[in-house]
C-alpha cells in the first residue's frame, strides 16, 4: 500500500517544483514508510510513498516507460494474468510487480484497462504523447483519491486530504453543506469535503484531463446491477457463493511479506479465516481486540474460531472507556469521522502490524449480502406500507410519531417514535433517515438561524433518496443495499479501514469485496439474502461445513464503543466544554446554547445524545486542526 500525490497544469505547461511534490508526499509518509520518489516534467509532477508488499527490491515509483509515467496505490490481484496477456501482445517487462502492468495496459487498452483489473487501487498515469493525466479509482472505493483545481490553473491530487493541505495554494475554507452531511451520517460522504473546493474521485470513476481543454467531470466506468436474478437451488447458489469467496480470499493471499487476518469471531471475519486456513499450509496469524467490559467483548468467539483452524492467534484487551486515541484519529482522518468503532479498528491494526504487513478483513459482506439489522427493519416496514394507502399512512403514523415521546432510555419495544415516523414516510426517505446519526429535527435545533438560511433547504438525506430511486434494482432491499454500497461503504467502512491501517503502515485487504463476488451477490433473490429475519441467509447456510452454528447464528456485535457512558464519565467535561468552543462558535453555524442543553440533558440521563456529542467533539477537533 502506498501514498500518491501530484500536480498537472492543463493549460500552459508551467514548471512544477519537485520540492512541492516532496512536501505533499511527506505528508503521506505513514502510507509508505519503505521508500519515496518524485518525478517532474514540464507541466506535471508525480510523487510516491511506498509500502513494499510485492517485488520488494524492484518496482520503484513513479515508474516510467517511454512516454508514460505512473504513480499508484493499491494491489492488482490478477496482475500475473494481465502480464501474460500483455507479453503475448509484445510488451516487455522490466520488473516483477503489478505497477508495470498499468503502464503496458494503458498503452494497449487506454481507459478500457480498468475493466480488466481485479483489485483495489487509485492511480495516476501521465501520457506525454497525449499530453494528458488519467486518474482512476477502484470499483468500490477501497483506496482513496482527492483532487482540487487551484488558483494557478493546476490540478493537484493526493491519496489523503493532508497531501493537498501541504500545497500552499489550497484555500482552507470550511463547507457548510459538508457539515450538514457529516452531522447526518457521521462521516463526510465521497461527494463532499469539509474543505470547500476539494473533491474525492468517486468509486468506480476516472478523470481524464487533456492539456488545452477544460477539466471535465469524472466519468463512471463501473456500476453494480441489482436488476437481474440468478436462478438455482439454495445448494447450487451457495456453492457458487463459497467458490467466489474462496477466489477472493486466495487472490488476496499473494504477498512477499508476512500476512494475517483480523478475527472478531463474527461470521465474516471467521469465514475469511476459514478459507485462508483451507488455502495455507502454515498457521494463519490472526488478531483480535477484546474489551474489559463483558457486553462488548468477543474474544471467546474469536478464540473458538482460532482454535478450530489452529491459527497463530494474538489478542489484546483494551479499556472500554479509553478515549485517549481521539487526537490520533483526528490526525489520521483529516475530516471529522464519528464512527466510534474506528478506535477499536485502529487498535487491532496496531496489534496486527506488530506481526504482519498485510491483513485480510471481513468487510463488505454486510452490504453485499444484507447483514445489517436495518435491512430487516426496512423489510418489515415495507410490508406494513403495502397494506395502507400512502395518504392514510402519512396522516395516521405521522400524527402518532409526532405525539409519541422520544424514549431513548426505555426498553427497545417501547422506542416506537422512529418506527412510526418511518412508516409515515415512503420507503426510500425512511431508509435514508434510518442510516443517519443525528436527525433532521435535531440538526435544525443545533444549527443557528444563519446556518439554516445558508443551507437553503439542502438536506443530506436527499442524496440517499436520489440514489435509491435511480438504482438498477427490483426491490426495496436492492435499493437500500445499492445506496449503502455507493455511500456508506466508501464513506464510512472503507475510509475507516484505510485510514486506521495506513496510520500504522499496515495494508488491509477485503476479499469479500472482490467485485466478482459483489456482482454475483447482487443477483441473488431477496430470499437468499434475507429470510425469516436472518440477514446473510445464504452465506450462513453455505458456510455450515466450515463454521459452528454458535458462530454463524449468534447476534451481530461488531466493534461497539460505549460513547454514551463516556460522556457521563471520562468525557463529561469535554461534552460541557463544547458549548464554549471558540472553534465552533466562530463559524456562526451553531446554536451554542442548544449544544450546551443537549450535553446537560445527556449527562443527567434525561436524554441519550452520546453519538451526536461524539460527532461534535470530532468536528471541533478536526476543524481546529484544518482551519486553526
């Protein structure tokens, strides 16, 4: 894994200062501690920081071949097959790694190269003959890429925002809409950035910039289609699913450095470890994080899987009230990021890096195979919606929802307000609300009147609704999964894994996000994904020969962080201080009294606002770091 950065002048080919590129890649040194390189030519400069995984002694970057130069972050898992195909076409290779495949592939196929790649990647190719720069990002957004047009007419790009922040011409102005997005979802989505004017190249998109022409909009080169349905018995489809999972795992076990896996004891990571053990003669190195609080600790389940497959297992116990990594995470993410499981993800990455350089994870199965609890709720709500006319539903459930108290403290069956409001809305709008953190009503209370006017009716959830309505899909579940794969997966899950793993110099690989597996999963009938309230139904059935029932069918836990308790204990003073924050107050965007009242209500136990307080804490720290 690596860090990349560069500058391209689409107009006059002005000189590019190599030291400027050097400062940009120095900001990304954590992504590539094993080496660095800078290349410049009239109107262009490319930089690279390397974490050596394959062809350790060779494949320095930026890499040149005649008129082509590439800087690349990622792994191409089918590079050996592509290399053989290109050699048959006459290409001559000088290195043994995957980077050179991009150069010869571009020469042979141009942008069509992307369709042939199986991997995770973000790269830039400069074509001197065409006087063009080509930027591309993998199908699902595993690897990040940021870009911006600067005041001197140049386009700068970098793996992380901090690489662009090292450029002196980048104006640091906060974007209010990105704050609205962040408060809604807990992360800044890939179609937004807290620093105004900065873009994230979307997953499955490329940007081709030609000298002498305006910078065009990025173009989509891949999409996921939920509109077709596979035919076959559960046994046959299950066999095919496992075969694709096996291919995804084995292709990601190729490395010239020590390799292991994260193991939580959940279905997904356990399935990955099972298939790794099947493919390996040696014991797999596995790592897990445990908590000192029984309700959050999964070590017993991880230990059982480790024993079953005789792995070289390592565990570390962390305090459930340990918030000491907050500033570390703020520095790693640049933009505010409020998924508190990043704390545990960082810790398991740090543990893994003590023993391996590459770790496989189980991320992606919940989105591809409908594993989240919210999919079950959505399916149940859709059945109720089908029984009543929309107008009657809006009137009846809307009135009940507005009347019903918000009872976060009550047992779950009594917390009906959110369900009633969801039933009053159409399915797409209700789902967009369900994936959020802080509701539109609460955001309206916490924003100042000035911010509400400046937003002009803009609502973060509208992107989810639009994506669901435009999805190539047959069913409400299809639409929800499609929207999650387009927004939640790259914006939250993959950002979390990339930043926390790269912060410690670890390469994380996601075999369950192999695009062939994802495309197959999208064709599965709804009943094969969600049945009798059981998500990932077919995957669990198909993995019975590998994993015991107590692993396959135990309640989903994940990395749970007790932030609500933190703000009544170790972080109570931090919560109260938010209402006095100069960083937040100076924006003019927030009702500081409302923030103070929310913190007091939470501390007293009269309300449950832990997640929103965590959002504001991370927002304040990030804005102080980004904007002073």
